[in-house]
């Protein structure tokens, strides 16, 4: 296994997720009332308020997903550092390089991933 290649994949994924999270977090720091500008929510058309609420909920959901994946990437980098990267954390079998190329942060072989999601 080419550890340097997987470290590069993981670091690039971490950097991409971090960069994608920045604007989402910036939007979420802004209160919903402030994001409407001078018009108060009470004066805003209900459809516009609903759209703003929906966009905020999408940002919240996306942030949760990205943070979870970022945590998986950080865990994979720790496994790489301690020499356990590429070994399924459930059964101890090697994870095929093809799977790691597709999902470098995965801690599971295909069989155990199916059990986790199933």
C-alpha cells in the first residue's frame, strides 16, 4: 500500500471539506433575522421567510454531514500515523486498495461497511 498516496488523498479531502465548511459556517453565524437585511421577518413575505428557513436548514444539514466526514478523515489520518490504516476496525482484515482509493477515510471493509449501514 502506498501510504504517501493515501495521506495525500486524505489531506486533500480534509482541505476540501474545511474550505467547503467555511462559507456554510459563516452563513450560520449570521442570525436569520440579520440575514434578511432591513426587512424584519414579520414584514417579510411568508414564502421568502420559508425559503430563508429552508436554506438555513440545508446549511445545517450540510454542516453536520461535512463535519462527520471530516471526523472520519481525521480518524483515518490517525490510523495512518499509528500504522493501522487499511485494516478494517471491525474484523481486522485488510481493506482492498481499490476501496481505499474510492473512500480513503473508510475504517471498514466492504462486508463490515454493509453491516454498519444496514
